[in-house]
């Protein structure tokens, strides 16, 4: 059984993956103060409660937080030294040509998502990842990473409004009764939910136009923890794959083990 870890800015998604199937999964806070030993205790506790009792055969990791990745490297050496592991970084084989001005600056999670998307879906694909940032990654029909876009995420946008608006506050992120709100709480919810759904549809439509292909040939895949909040309001999303990054990590591990 392969342990895959997607270390994001706000949350770390852990999953046990075997042959393209996620058999168990967890979401924990990405705490930069957590030490290598603390990560080891956390992971052992989660694995002990897992229904998947098969022993670990490897670990695959991608991270967007360098300080946390440093602790993970120490943890893997000290606590899982006998198990093969792969950290996605420059030099690791992914099989994804990165057609960017500086390929090394593209986040590891975005490359892993591109790899998984090119294996799961036929034709050009746009991956929309709803996390701390909302990222748009474009994969060509040949499996090439051709670029994308980055926008502020839903939660940090709401947090910024609460901090900078004198009479505004952080509210629960749920769908309001209507777009035209009758109170401040629902007005904020309307702006977040419907505003971000419109942003996704607008950017995706522009990307498809630049690709110069028919929209019915393009897969638009949603992933990330905040997908359930806005997915039903987005007209352009065609697929939902919550474990896209974990499945991509399994592919990377196979290519490098």
C-alpha cells in the first residue's frame, strides 16, 4: 500500500492508494510548527485506525510549503528509512513536458495534477483546484503542461474581507438563499459562492477560447477541498475527481521506483 501526501498551504491530504484506488484518506492542518517526530506520531495514529491493514510499500510526497517538506524529509529518514519514498521536485521523472518559461517554478502539486488528468481523461483538460489559491492548469491532448492561472482562494478572500472591512466579518461558507441577499451575512456568502463560480466559468471560457478547440472536446476537472461549495454553481465543470493529486502521486512513484 502506498502512502501519498499532498502538503498544501492550509491542509495536508493523506491517502492510502493502490492500483489507482484511494482506499483510505485524511485531511489535517498544515502546521509549520509541527516537527518531524510529531508528523510521525500523527501518521502512525492515522494508519493504526485505517481499515486498510496492508503494510506500507512506499511513500510519495508533493509539497508547496518548504518548511513542512523539510520536516517530512527528516521524518521519512528517521521513521520510514526502510521504505522507498519519492518527493516530487525538479529532477524527478513525471513524464509531463512543462511548456513554461521557467518549468522549475511550477508547483509540484500542479504537475502531479496534470499527470493524473492526462492519464484519466482523453483530450485537452483544464484542472481547477479549489484550495488556498484557486489554480487553473491546462493540459494538452499530448499530456503537456502548457500553463494556467492562479487566483486567490475562497477562504483567504473571505478572511481578507473580514480583516479589511470595518463592518464585515467572517461568515460560514455555505450557499445563501439567493444571489440578491437581504442581510450582510448572506451578502458575503453570495459574493463568495456565486462570485467564485462566475470567476471559474469566466476563466475556463477564456482558456478554451485561447486553446482554439471546441468546448465539448475539453475536460474541465474540479479537485480540492472546497469543490462542494461552488461546483453546482459552475456551468463549465465536467468532472469531479477529489483525489486527483493522490492518484498522480501514485503514478509518479511508479515512474521513479
